[in-house]
C-alpha cells in the first residue's frame, strides 16, 4: 500500500519516482499510485526530476492504453527534459511523439521529431539512441509496404545492430523486419533465413523474453498466412502450431490474423467442425 502522508522531505518524494520506475511495466496502476503520492505542485516538490516524472506517466499511460494522456505526457517530458538538459529522455520522448503521430496519421511521416531525437542523442553521445533512429526510417518503409526499401535500409546496418552487445533489441528488431519484409515479398527462403537467426537469439539476456516472443509470434502467423496462400497447407499448419503457445504475446491485430488464418486453413481442408470452433473464437474476441 502506498502511503499518502503529507510530510515528506525531498528524498522521500524522489523515492516515489524510483519506485514507479521499478513497477511501471509490470504493475502500472501501482506505479501510478506512487506518482500520485507526490505533493502538488510537482514543479516544486520534484524540481530537477520533472522530465523523468512525466516520462514515467507516459509509460504508464502506454501500459494502460491511454493514448491521449500518453501523448500529452511525452510532450511534457520533452519540455522538461530540454530545460533540465536530460537529453536521453528528450531523445526518447521525441521518438515516442513521432511514433504516435505516425500511427495516428496512418503512415504519413513527419520526421520533425526524429530529427529532434537525433539532435538530442548526439548531444548525449547516445550511440544506441542514434541506432534506433536509423531503424525508425526502415520501420516507416515497412509500415507503408515499401518492403524492398525497408530491407535495403536494414541490411545497410545489420552488422552494426548485431555488434551492440549491451542491448540485443536492435538486432532482434532488424531480424524481425527482414523476416517480415521477405515474407510479404513472397521470398520465403530468405524469410526463413532471418527467422532462424531471430529464433536463435531467444536466450539473449539483454532482450525481454515477452518482447522477443511478441515479435516471433507475428512472424509465425505471417508465414502461416503466406504458406496457405501458396497452397502449402502442411507448412501453414506447422507455423500455426508454432504460434499457438505464444498467443498470450499477440497484439489484437496478431490475434485476429491468427484466427483468420486458422479459419482459412480449416476451410481449405473442408473441416467444417473445426471451422465452426474458430468462428466461435472470433465471437469471443470481437
């Protein structure tokens, strides 16, 4: 239980920020309670750590699917990060603002915030941050179905991503994009090649296992769909079965795609009994 006592010295107040940082990803509501315990006005009680405070609020909003609040709090995080010269937070907030605007605008890219992030990460000498910006340009092309261009941008820097030993996320995401892009380009051999490497880094301790599984299951479902379109029914079933134990890590879009492919699979087998079961799942998740 978070204490809501009124008499707090600055060190006690800062502990609330530290506790929220620990819990925001696993217990976001508890993390929010810690932040709510900070006396108003926060501009006085936590002066010097406002950038971190609003960054945490935005991350909690993200976990709770509060999109509008998330955008507002990243804007505030950026504002105070510039004032406090916390360029790592400024860079991260800029990327998140770019991503939110990009998704809202359905793939129409305004790179203003990416350029801001690049400037902040340069000031901070943040190599990994600058690497992430390179990946965002490849992500833009992938999102807009320019798969060849996305591959070109990713392959240019693949060895750089692989050589980042303190954070395997960048190599993982590069492999994910390559496997996904080649799947959508109907180049299944190359899709399998990069999927193989993606599977092999599962035990990299610098990568969150749920994050790895979330990317892996997206590829499994895409490959199942593609094999089915090529009338390779047995191969499709193999990837549907690979995806099955990872359903808890599927996004809403992945879950819908997974059941759609299963529905089409049973349709191709003229298996009306199991097709009816899948239709029942659709009713539950819709």
